[in-house]
């Protein structure tokens, strides 16, 4: 069953893909629900504040985190199949990209467009991760959580998770109140490729397979995005802004080549990377941080910086975009405060 193990003064610099310096006063990586329950109970007894950490790919950490940092390591996943529909049960500690490739290799459709997104599966519902026209919410059926204050375990339906664009109830009402322990996806063996974004379709002549789509997505991402193991980054740093159709039409009259994606309900999504690039900021460097030379949506850390310096760079970029296009870009990574 495993036993509770608490570590003191743990360096989390390598535990976040931006490599921001951070020291945890205490750290635990529980491997089962029972050990997680024991760990949270100990935190309650001691009065320690609890910070939840997943794969560290979409967070902005402070220099010190008091109390207890919990990184769930529930690393099991399994399939349950019935009449062509496949339910995939996934523990919070499973690596997201490995899950995508494993299900795609089994001929399962649904999450192949989300290949090579870094991070753990427990963090995926928080942001409602998405790429190439697909979001996690498209296939997610339910999420299991444990309450921090009581240890109670219960399930939330996908509807109850209030998913939106890079948003969910876990960033709102339930932020800091629950830890995601497990979730279930519904995938399918029926061919259902979604190739409408970028040059995905052009890379997949003939009849695509889920694995073929996933591999094509990996190839595109590797061409455009820096490997966080080589150059520290958190992937897309800014959300793609949603504007009214009227605002989009006004901008298109001035910038006919502007990428835009109608979302329905009077809203259009714009490409934050394109907006940043139009401001001449691709490849810029501001001390320890900068904009990636091939993808303006990615901020990179060259080393020696901290969160304060990163946010200074991000604010400068957002101000430049706002001055030119009249909209304020919002960071996508979560700001974790002590």
C-alpha cells in the first residue's frame, strides 16, 4: 500500500519546466489514494498550507513555498471497452504525452491531436489542455477528486467541471480545495481525424491513423517549439484572446492576413503568437528571459532569472500588444503563490 514520506527543504527548480528557482519547505509524492489521504491528514493536523504540483509544465512558482507541496504520483492507467467505446481510467501521476501515444498506438481516437503537450494527467483538466482544434473536454467523462479539508473522495461529471477555454472549476470554485486523483476518458475505435488546424492535413496523405496523427503533431511541435529539457519554457505562455466578431472584423480590415477562428456565439479566437510577432518581438531577449525565435507565443528562460523577472518581461509584451491591437493578453500558466 505504500507509506507516507515527507521530505524537507526540497529544491523544485528542476520540477518546473521554466526552471524558476523554488524551494519547498516540505514535499510529498503519494503513490496511492490511501497515502495521499494520510499525507493531507498530517498537513491538517500540523496546520500546514498545501500546494498542489503536477508536471510543473504550466505553473509559475515563487522562490519559496511554505507548508507542504504535494505532487500526486498515482501512475496507473487502464482500459475498459464496450461496443466500440473505450473508457480510459487514468491516475493523476501518469505522463500525458505517454498516455496519448499509448492510446494512439492501440488505434484509439480522441486525444491524438494533443500529443507532446508536457505535464501530468492530474494537471490536464485544470487548464482543459488543448491543441490543433481539440480540447481535453471533448473526451473527458468524469474527474475524481479528494477534498483537502476532509479527505472525502468523489467524482465530478464533465459538465460539473465547467470547462472553458483553458479554464475549469479547478481554477475557480475548487481552486486550492481539491486534488485531482483520477479521471476517465471516452475514446473510440471509429475513425474520426480532426485535421483542420495548421498544416496537419497536408502531412497525412491517405487514410490517417491515430498514431499517424499523433506523430505528425509531434513533428510540427518539435519544429516550432523548444524542448523544455534543452531550453526552459512552459509552452504557450499567453492565451489566445477571444474577441467579439465585431472587433475581429475591425482588425481584419486593417490586417487582412490576421489568423482568426470563429467560435460561435459572437466570438472569434485570435492567435496570440501572431499578435506578438506583429509587434516585432519574436526573438527578443530581456535579461534572463525572451521570446522564442521560432514561436512568439513561447517565453524562454536562458538561466539565472526568477519569477519577478519573468513577469516583467511578460508585462512588457502584453503592453506592446495592447498598445497596437487594443487587447490585453493573459498568461496561460498558473501563478502559484506562497
